[in-house]
C-alpha cells in the first residue's frame, strides 16, 4: 500500500510532499524535493528494523549543507571537466560548482528543485516524480522532460526507473545519490568499516587529482580497484583514503537497454543486512563518503552528526566526463530518442 503522508515543508514557495511505500517488511519515505529517498527501514537477520540511509528530518536540512543526500542528480551526474563540452559544433559553458568543474548538474541541479510526485494508480507501492528542466537550465541545451519512478516490490526490491525526452540533443546521465550504511544511518564510519563489498567490474576509469577521468579505461587487476572478490571495507579505506571512482561493469560494451545485470553487493556481517545493485548502466560510481565533514557541521536525522566515511553511494551511471571522452559510452540523448535507465536495489538478510 502507498501512503501519501502529505506535507514535508516548503522550498522555493512550493509545498514539498512526502510519500511512504510499505510492503510489510520494508518501509521507504520519498520526498518531492530532489525526488529523494529520505528514509529506508529494512530488517536485520533478527527482524529488527533500522533506517539505513543518511538524510534529514525536515526540509531545512535539505536546503542547508546537504551533500546530495538521497536525491536524483543530473542532468549529468558526476563531473564534467572545466564545466565545458561541445555538441554539434556549439560550445557550452556550464556552471562551475566543483572547483573548475561541473558536478551533478550544476549550481541548481535536479537535486535542488521540487518535482511533481504522483502515486501510480495501477502499480502497488509506486510513485513517479516528474520535472521539466527548461532550455538553458544550468546552461544545458533543450527542454528535457524527466520521470523517475520508485517501486517497492513484494520481494523487497526497490526499482528505480528513469525516463527522459528532450526537444533537442543534450547530454543526459541521471543517478541516485543515496548514502547507505547497513548498520543504520546513525552508526557512522566504525560500522561502515565492517561492511564487505564486491563489484562485477573488471575495469575502471583512472582520474586526475581533480577527480576528472584521464580518458583511460584500465584493468583492475593488481590494483586497489580489484573488488571482484568480497573484501572488508575498513582496510581498503585505510589504504586508499577512500573511493570516489567509476567502476566499469564487466562486458559493459555489450549491455543493452533491456538488460538489468548484477553490479555489486554490500554486506554488513554484524546485522546480517545486505543489498545488491542491478542495472542496465555501464558503470557504477563507488563513493565512500570521503567529503563528508570531519567536524559536527552536518546534523542529520534524530540529531545525528554525519561524518567522513559514514555512508556509501553506489551510483549506477554512464562514465564521468563522457561528453569530453570519445572512447567512453555516449551520453548524448538525441532528438527523438528516450533515455531509459533501470536500477534495482535488492535488500536481503544472511
């Protein structure tokens, strides 16, 4: 059953609505600001429910110092070098909001707007958020209509379906920026360190010190990015300082739009919670919360202070800076084409 729980606050003079999806085992709250996942309660091996995503109790938190908690990011997720690209012979200068680069759509990306949210009458536990990004928003070309549908199934899967259609060619690469901590959103970096991860990725895209891809697509063999076998996260973070990198999924060049393939799995041995990510996208950004603060400057739900390495993002996507890298999967949505991005998050216990 879907429960529309009403008012969550006001942003830009518009009411923000929250929706609760509950299948009897899992309960998720979504808000129309940023089409974001605000809370996600899942059971541990003993049936104990815990909220496993970072976020805020009210709209003021999302309007303040908010490192993209739970939201949809775009039009182009991740980074674009020098906030610039060329399309059909025309150069576009985007907003610079990450040093010299553009990040997650710009100064006011999809995470910072109020979407229209509607319960899907013909599908149980399903809500669709829609937003019309106007021509020139954040300097991107063309009007772009975007729909993001969240469906919570009876088999404990959160299905996310993205659709976009524009009236002229424009880059599109949408992603969900939910921070997970299977020990509970309040359990912090100590809990995160005990997580175990593995990814179905045999290549990665190396980056510069500004986290811009160099253009290489490099095998993970013999590197800290070889996560094809399950590994404990704590020692990896201690060795590398943390991850904020795009992993190229195995056989990514052969993935078809209708395919939904295994991307990765994360487990928390102390609670027995696990999740798996499945998608039709060629890459997944593995981000270990490196830029969360080391001080108490972000106060989240229930008065919890979120700090560095307190959550993990698993962002299914095309490759970062693909608009400037000819050998990366194409992110240009041409006129007449529909962008279709499918991701399933499967919640399990062990």
